[in-house]
């Protein structure tokens, strides 16, 4: 007796598992709904004896990089759980040429597949791989074309003093170009919010407070406790608050990426340092002086080691070794009582960190008890306070008016910034006119005019950079009131407050090893001198600029003439051991 064969309809079919990937683009014309993509992928799975065991979705995400959840789908395939990735179209996988090639190779190197539900391509054959490559290349071309169109739009908006992307900004009321209530076009602008504007100004004031400065973490807690959310209706984090305050929008500025930089801003995630600030059309929430103080504080924090930001001692983060010009660390001291008890005292003396780390070989080092260093700095402070009082200007004005170089530089900066904005607007008009009326421009005329505008912008940017140095150069008179006030309140300040005030007055405290009449270093703490380098005096440790001479020559014996122009612009003059 023979058994009748089971019809194929009732046979158990082993389905091939796949990961379903859905991406909704940020571009308006490509906002294909996730439901439509999901339905197409499921239909493909039914037709090809496959099943979608896991879904990965990237909603409102660009395909121009691979900082997306698609990487998790690739990792699932690499672990062997699924046999491939199913997408609605190949363009959903990505629009980046290098990223497509690298990540597609990761999938196929372990036997996986990338399947398009709406583009029937057999990638196991040569012609199929060619077709898939053409589809991915066309997707990358579309991405580049859209990017160029957006770049022109961004340049046009910046010429009008608007940010490149129109969206709400914390502390401002955004009046959009299209008014949905009246269904009419209007002037796009940002107006200070009557309630949130003062909150933003308070953020900057709290961050630069001389004695009780608050970091981003504390400021985030303050904002969240008051119920103030970001423009995306999320709570503030240190990352979002840092990015917002560093952007300078509250100071009436626009942070613009340098056109001459060739980096891919999408892949650096805003980490490229080639940015500059331009004046915007919106009203500022903080004045320029407060903005400059904030930037100076940010630079100071950046150059301060993390452990030195919370002061344990009066001179934390300020003491340097005068031999190697490196940092110092604290050494402990211990002694034994008559009863045999051992007493350990931390923070006893300052020592050279490089010498301690190298076992005494990298620097001849310095060592000086803290009880000797701190009184020396206090004497310097009291001496400077007395000098400030004695040097106070008389009540009668001088006959010769004093020239304020910083005020002149500030005026010149405003004039140059206006010229730069005018050139930016003229360049935008030139580009738009050339696009609309190309017949008006003979061959090469547009390129010459464009290059002329760009060269003028480059020269103005160089002049602006020089004026910033002049504006930020401090003077002794700027610190007189602060020095006298600190000296008067010195006994009432705690250790953290003393450290914070000293960092506003001194560049560093140098421990310099003295030498005897024979040129030999004097050993011990008695041979160490405490030198205070105030902020209003030229930095004695600043790198010395190299003079190459009119014919590319320098001091005889320093460098070969052929090597001279390959050297950096500055060099550190560290004393020889």
C-alpha cells in the first residue's frame, strides 16, 4: 500500500528569516510612510518564502551617513541570526557611496543579502550586482544634488542674517516665513521671548560668576527644575546646553562653517573647529562683553585639567614647574610620633609632575612645601593691591586724552563685519542672477567676479582675527578694583573662592630653580623661587615668533636655510638643563 503524497499547500515550509529595515527621510519629497514600506516588505516576504523576524526603524533620519539604527541590523546579520536585510528600496539602505560599499561588504562577507522589496534585482549574478550598483549610485547622486540646492538656500538665508536652518530657538519667538493662521507670507524673524530671554542671560551670568560659578550640569538641573524644556520638548542635558550656549545665537551671532574647509560636516557631527561667527539680524539676549567673558571662561576650563576644576587648595591648577614648564602635583609627608603612631599629611608640597612620573630623569624638578608657596602668593597680592591704591588716578583729568585701543578695535570690528556682510549679500545676488540670467555673463566673467568677492572676504576675516587679539588684550587698570577688593576680603574667602579669584588675576605661579655663582642649581626648597605671572603682563613663557629674515635666513647655527621654511611659526624657549 502506497501513501499518497501530501499536497504542497499543506507542507511545512521553512521560512528564511530577514531583518526588515524602514527609514523615513528628512527630505519632504521622500517622506514615504513607514506603513507603506512595511506593507511592501511583508508582501515580498510572502512571495519569497521569507519572514521578517525583527524590524528596525529610522524615522526622520538622513541617509547621508551611517550613524543610524541600520548598524544594529547589520550586527544582527553578522551574528548569524538572520540571513539578510530587506528594505523598501535600495536608497533606504543609504545614500553615502563609501558607507554603502563598506557596510554592504560587511553583510555579504558572511553570506548575507540586501534585498529590495520593490526593485527585483538578482545580486547573485554579475548583471544584478551592476544594476544594484547603478541604483545606489543614482541614490548618491540625488543626495548630492539635493545637498547643493540646500547649500544655496543656506547661503541665501545667512546673507539675510538668518540661521541656515529655520527652526525655533530657545529664548526667542520664531515668526515663520509662512503664517499658517493667515495663510500668507511674512518676514521671517526671531524676537526675544519676554520670559525665556532673561533666563538665557542668567545662564551666562551664572556660568562666569567669579566665585560661585555653576557648571553645565548644575545649570541643566536649574532649567529642568523650573520646567523649561528644549525646543524639541525634551529635558536639558549637558550636551544640548553646551551646544546651545557655545553657538552664540543669544549674543546675536550666527555660527557658520568656513566655506574653505573641505571636511564633511555631516560626518564630523559638528566637531570641525573651522567655524566663525557672523552678525545675525536678530536682537541679542546678552551683550558682547558677557559673550566674550563666557568664551574666555570656556577656554580657561578647556585648558584646565579635570581634577583641577574643583579646587582642594588655594593654588590648585595654577602652579607650574619653571624647569620643564609642565604641571605640578602634590606630595604627601609622614612622620612617626614618639608613641609609634604614623601621621600622614596629604598636600604637603608641590613637585614637578614630569620628574615624579619619569623617576627623576625627565626634569631636574622642583620641590617646595605648600606652606611656603601660598604665603608668597599672598604677599604678591597684597603688594599689588597697595600698588593699585597708590596708582589710582588723581581727581583732575590729564591734559592729554588717553587712547583706548580696544574701543577703536571694537569700532573697526563692527565696520569690517558690516563690509563682510555686504560682500556676502552681493555674492548671493551674483549667484542668483547668474542662475536666472546666464546669458548676461561671458565665459569666465562669473568665476572672476565670484573669486574677487571671496578674496575680499578672506582678507576681511584675517583683519577680524587680528582685531580680536587687540580687543582681548588686558590692561593693569582693568584689574585694579578686583585686586583691591580681593585683598580686602581675603581673610573671609574660603579655599575655593580664593582659587577662583586668583585664576582671574594670574596666568600661573612658576616655581623656578635658582643657581649659585657657579651656575649650579641650588638644591632643596631654599633654591626655589616663587614667580607670579599676572594676566596683564606679557606672558614670559609665550612661544617666541621665528624671524626668518627678508631672504629666508635666521640666526646662524639655529637651522639650515633649506629647513627654515618647514619649521613652525613659533617655538618654546625652555631653559636648557
